[in-house]
C-alpha cells in the first residue's frame, strides 16, 4: 500500500476508535500498536514500552505533575474565592466591575494553577453565584468564567505550552514569556467586553424599572470602605508573591522549569497549611488524589500520543503530509490559515494536549520552511486551541461551568461563550499584524536568538 493509502487508513482508524468512546490515550495507543504490527518489523512490538518510556522520560515533562500539584493545592483551598473577593473589592467602582474582577481573578488564578478546568471550577464556584445574585444574566456570567478559564493554557505555567516546547524543541522559558503579552491582550479584550455588556444589561434593567417598576439586583451598587478593601489582602498577597517568586526563579535563570515547578508546589502546600490550616492527612488527601489522577491521565495521553507520532514518522505519514503541504506552494499566510483551520476542526473533538502531539510533526516543517517564528506560532496556536475549550461540541470549559452552575441551561452557557470566541479570533488577527506583542518580551529578556 502506498504511503498515502497508509496515511488515510491511519486517520480513519483513529477517528473510528475515538468515536467508539475509548479514552483518548488508549485510542491513540491501540491504533499505533495495530499499525506497528501490520506495517513495521515484528521486533518493533517488543520496543513499545521502551519507546513510551523514553518519550516520557523528559526532564521538561517532569514539571507537569509538579505544576498540577501547585494548581491542586490552590484550587482545593479557598485561595480562588479569596482572590476573587479581593479583586472585586478593589474594582467595584468600575462599570461591570464584578465581571472585570472575574476576568482578572481567572487570569491570576490561571497563572498560579496552569489549568483551565481548575480555574473555571475555583473562580466559577464563587464568581457565578455572586454575579447572578447581583443581576447578571446567566449566559454573561457563565461566558466570563469559561473564557477567563482558557487563560490557564496561555499564561505560564501552561501545561499546553510545556508540551508544545517539547514537540517543537524550543525553549520553554522563551515560550512562557511569549505568552504573557497575548494573555494581557485577551484580558483587556475580555474586560472591555464585560464593561460593554454590563452597560447594556444595566440599561435594559433600568428601562424595565422605569416602565414596569420591576427591580433588578444589577441596579444596586456595592460599596466597600477602604478598611474593607485592605482587610481582604492578607490572604491573597502570599499567593501573588508565590507567583512572582516562581516566575523570577524561572526567568532569572535561578532554576530549571522542573525545579521551579517543585518549588512552587512545595510553597503552595506550605501556604495553604499556614493560611487555611490545610495540613492534616484528611485535608491533603483530595489534593494528592487530584494530582495523581490528573497527572496520570495527562502522562498516559502524552506517552501514547508520542508513540502515535513515532509510528506516523516511521511510516513516513507525517513527512509525506508535510511534503504535500509544501508542494502546494501556498503563500505563507494562506498556509498559516490552512493550519489554523485544521487546529480549529481538531478542537471540535480533541483536547489541546492531543492536538499538539499529533499535529506537530506535520505542521511545523512547512511553517519553518515559510519562515514563521515557531515561538510566535506556538502562542497563536494556543489561542486557537483555547477557542476549542469554549465552543461546542466538546468545549471542556462549557461542561465544567455547567457542573458548577447547573441552574444555567447549557444552551445559555454556549451562547454566553460565543462573543469570547470572536474576541479570541480578533486577538489572533491582531497578533498576525503585530507579532511584537508576543515576541517583544522574550527578545528583551533572552535576546533575539534565545540566549540570555
């Protein structure tokens, strides 16, 4: 069978197994092993476990379970709710300040936890009831938290970016730095939309009150004294300092990503013990269980995805696909558009982890040949994958929010997230015209060639 025929069969088999309901890790591993048995030497089956182990035995990947531990320690405590309360107290005078506070709370929590679902769950459990209580519509409240949670895979310590750095063989520190500018752009866009949407809902509520006398909680303004504002800071500042310290250790060259992750996880455990009294075995059990469960799931997906990519490479599927794309001689921006459309389509069905590890061998060679900055592309691809977290049919954050706020109909949650999908598209467009938003900071700190 020709390479093209093998590639088509590989893709169809993958889709069939995934749609059968088999977990992603086992689906990818099963397809890879079957094709190894059919098209590769028999002895290659004896090396499956060795290949998976060697692919996972990366010092960079070691940071993933440690960052997950840090996120679980913060997410399973009251840190997320306290963070949200503190920001709300300081932003209550801004029109739509409660919505803006949720955006900022999601961004800060995402930077500490590195997980989108954890951010949605931690901030949403406090933020959505508060917004609903103050008259915000269900779709608006759900959309803000779902979109804010996506910042968890763009802001460091993003697990998705760790995997992209491994797949693209690029500096993780440089990629982390490149994500900060675009993340701030998205925070600004989300916050701006929150203000505009609040004004619209406020005007509608005021008009209804004038016509019918129907009161809405959105017309009531919160008031916080200066003493109340400062009183919420003591529990929050230690975690902000933890975030700052971890970033300084990483970007200052004082520690490797794995050492930084270990330091962050240890300090997070110490902080929740000192501030919230979470130190007994019964208190720590949910944190450690969540860490082991999520780490195991991710590492299995990573190991099997890399085995899947190895088989693609051995059978020359990825090389042939890349050569076919290059042979089309697409203009570089049309090439980028085609790649991003592919990522969007895969985002309908697959999580970011699988998208990166499955597509990197195919899409990166043509992009390099077209002289695209791979670090910049990693950030753009991450934003596009973020969109997959908040649009149907799979949108993970949509279902996390629905679990956090089951009283909001799923249809309302979906329509609440769509404006944020459009804002992400706008951010991608801006980054195409102004790539310096992403590249300026890493070039400033690490130099144009990536050297310190």
